């Protein structure tokens, strides 16, 4: 009889892994680190081994990859694309060899090929008569997405094979990846645009492959390594995997240069150790190596396990960038909109060559879900090689002294009672002049999409605040070059240039001012909509909630937030001062555009795979559409990326159509 606790754990693991698989393979937005996923997957495998009746047909342990995307044509692979089992130690690698030796004893003398495991997205390339006819993603292993046009933009993939000797019909498997330098540049650009950075190169590469515009894919400069040829009609002369790789190279494919043939497992282990030391120098992401039985006839003899993974190949995973340290305190950062974001203060620990002393905890729901407590020993990773993040606590190391965290009842910076609005995961400080919000508020106010004050970044703002020269955005307009020139790192010329830039920002339209002021729920597109609807700041300040809600793309939630902001006496004082300082409080009225999206209202949500939100909004507006920030019954279409959140749920409740970035670009047509 299966204990009820075991049934419940298996069901929970099943659901968690399935959700993580969908986020990773289909949305290109991972929810779990590789280490977390591996740990959960191996635990589910262990339960199903002990209680086989729990291993249902749809268990994640019996699946490969994820469901193919709905917006792309489907392609059924001529042979299944399988997943790989993992080994996390040399002992597990030796156990794998012994299991194979029980089936085919000659495997002990056959040798192995070792290849770097690329952190990319697997693809299948079909060649007929030496010509590329189809290219597809792996999908669920049997059916993938047809992305032929996009794969043709990758220079490493030959459209016509060189040389001779290829089968009449064959599939070539490979890994498309994003070079790390290109990935860093893309993330830097997204951050400049105010968009979230991609979690890792793999997701950025997968998203680029799924675009309907091949020019977008080409702009990402993806690369590809080939690692296997599968003959369908005809044969391969290569009798070993090492010879197959050499043959693929002669046909014109790029082959990962650090692969090697090893005569036995001890040599494999030495080569694996050498590759692990090499990882920081590689120009692409990698998290291990793949070890393959070299002889192809033995590969056939060993076969597969449950149509999921080959017995003859295994991934030797390296230890992820995980550190264990003590959580000393949970503190709260006040963002520019007043959002109270908890973060962990950690006992300093080395992680990936960097000393980590703090990590994000996102919001209070995440703290509760992970059951993180002050005093816990915790696992910390560097998400996307940049942001420290807590994986979870080591509950087995608790001694009872740990303290649960209580979200703050008041703002830690100004003491104003904190509020949590319905359907939101954050608490907020509603004080528009809270000193805790000032630094980020000024940096945002000066950003390109707001008042566009060149030369006023976060460090300059911090310096001005520290010197007591400013206390709010209005104080910027009273600064003099003489005041600035007395500060460190300010020369006479740079001081004059900043004063000129601040003065020039007074000409920015009302929409830029509204966006720059950081009103809750008012992003760039809502600010533009409000500015167009009311025309002047005075009309907006005088409007009641129904009048604000009537603005295109506003609605009751935004209207309530704007009305509360405008009615606050501290806001009134700030706006009166800005008006007296001569800032523009009107909006030029433009004629509506026309195009294939004319009359349609769009909302954007989640992390979009290749473009920033401002880029997508621009494409929509060029095609005649309108972009708003919240979903309402007036919304025509929701464009959803990874981590879509509550907007996606709201769209489904209203019956709003949901599409992805690629489908939007197809409908919008060529960029003008």
C-alpha cells in the first residue's frame, strides 16, 4: 500500500515539474534553476522506482521537452529526438557504464566520445540529396516547430552539403546557441530600454528561433554546432561517433572543437575534469559534457529506455553555480513606485568568482512559498549569471532558532502605512515624496522614455542627493552650474552640460512628464493615452474617476490610482511647483495611424523573447494599433511572453485573444 504522504509528494512533484517544463521549453522563461529541476526530477524518479504504480503515462519522467508552440507549423521528426539521463558524479558515470556492460559486455573496450554540452536549443535539420529542406525545434521529441526560414539565417548551417557520401535522406541534429558576448549586449540593450533581462542565453536563442520574421532571427547572430547524423534512406560510412563528427565537419557543419575520443572511462573522467576547468573561457554557455559510446553498432545494441533516453549516451552535469550561506536578515527596498520589495542580507559567500552578500526575494508571496526564515541556511544561485537569487532553505539544518518574516505594516523609509492592493503581490508605500523612493524616482524621471535628461544617471542622482542639492524631481530645475562644479567628478563643462540638459527637458510633452512621475499603474503607453485624452495636466488633475476611466486603455483600476495620486496634497504641491518652474503641461495631438492593426487595442505582458516592450509597442502603433497597460473588456488582444502573470489570467476571464510576439509581428507586417 502506498502511503498517502508519498502519493501527495509525487502528485506535487508531477505538477511542479510539468509547470517548470512548460515555462522552460514553451515559454522560454525558466521558473527553476537547473539544480532545482534536477533535484525534483530525481526525487520523482526515485518515488516511481519504489512505487511503479505512481508512474502514470503522462509523468514528466516519461516525457521529452515540451508541447510545440501553437503559432508555428508543426513538423514530425523522421526519428524521435530523445532526452539524456544525467550523471552528477564520477561514481554515477561508472554506474552507467556497468549497467550498459550487463547488456553489451564489449562496451568496456569500445571507447567513448566526449562533447561539451551546449546550453542552447536542440534542432533537427532534414537534408534530401544534400539540400536542407526542413529545420525544426525538438518540441516534444516527436513533433517540433517548423522554423526552416529562421534556421536558414544561421551561417553555421549549410544549405547545400559539401563533399560526397551523405545519405539520400537524413536528419542532422544540432544545438543552436547564443554567443555569450552577443547575449550580454542584448541584455544591456534591454535594460537600457527598461525591459527585464533574459534569464540565460538558451531562452534568448529559443525565442529568436520562434520568430516569424527571419530578419529578427538573423539580427541575433545565432550559431549552431552539429553533433549527430541520422540516416533515413541510405547509410553512413562512419562506424564510430567520432568518425561521424569528422564527417559532419567535412560536409560543412560547425563541430564543437573540444570533443575528444577517450579509450576508457578513466580517460573520460580526466577529460571531463579538464573541460570543467575550461568552462569560464568558453564563448558559449555550457553546463557539462555528453559522454557517448563511440561504436555506432553498440549504440544500436544498447537501445533506449522507455522512448525517452538512449542508454548509450549520458550527460555528465557539472556542479551549478550554487553556494550555501546563512540568511542574516530580510530587509525591504522601496522602489520608485513605492513597491516594498524584500531582499535577503546574507553572510558573505563566494559564488562564481564574486562575493555575494545580498539576494532578491521578489515579494512577500515568494518568501512565504519558499518558507524562507531569518537564520536559515539557504542555497543561493546567480540567476542569468547576474542577479543573486535564493533557491530555498535547507530545512534539515534548522535548529528552531529561525524566525519567520512578517511583511512591514509601514514604509521603512517614511513610516507611512503600507498598502496591498487586490490582485497584486507587492505592498506599496503610497507617499509620493517618500525619501526611500527618491533615488530611483529621479533616475526614472531622467530616463530616455521620460524627461530624457542626458548625463543624469543613477550615480549622478545619488551624488546630488548625498550633497543635499536635491530632495525631489522639482529641485533638479533649480540647480546651477556653480553648485555642480563644486562636486567631485564635475568639471565646469560637464556641470554646464547637465544644467542645459535639465532645462531642455522642460519641453518634453505631458505624456513624458506623467510617465516620469512614476504614478502607480501608469507606464509609458498609459501616460500617452491619458495625455492624448485630456490634452493638459490641468484637465487631468480636475478629472474624477469615471472621466479618467473613460480614457482609451485606462479603466477603473488605473483611474483609481491616478485619482488617488492627483488628490494627495503632496502630489498637489509637487505639480504646482513643476508648473511654476515652466515644464510643459500639454500634449501635441496627432492624427491616428492606419494599418493592419487599426482599431485594435493591445496589452503587453511577460518577458518577450527578442524585442523590448517599447519596440513591440512601436510596431503596433506603426501598424495602426493602440497599446494600453491593463486588460479590460475593450482589449482586443493580449501579447504574452514568459512570466505573463495576472494579466494573462484576466485576459482569459474576459475572453480576450492571447498571442505571442511572433504572431503579432506576422499580423503587423513588415516594419516601416
